[in-house]
């Protein structure tokens, strides 16, 4: 039976060892996707969404932000992705 083990990527050295592979490309795509965050910044009253809440229905307010913490963990900056 063939081994289906995937290499675990814990740091930049692990990632660099996969350069030129499909796994490397997939991981870089995942890292790129980790930059953009979309967060609901609507302020909801206490108890909103609970079964006994009887106040008005509020629409979410979506705000896009950037978070570089994941790419920094692997030694990249924003410039590496644009």
C-alpha cells in the first residue's frame, strides 16, 4: 500500500523544503488568503440572538481588514504576496 503521508509545515524551513511542489503552491495560496479578514463590526445589544430576544433585527456591518500575523510567522511580509 502506498504511503499517503503529507509533510507537516511548521515553519519557513519546512515550507522552503517543498519549493517547486503542488504542496508548496497550495500552502502559499493558503497564506495569501490568511491576510484578508472580514469581520462583523455591528454592535449588538446584550442578549441579541438569544431565543428570548425581542428587540429589533440588526444587519451585520462587514469590514475588511488585513492581518499579517500568519504570514509573519512564516517569515513573509505583505510584499511577498503582491
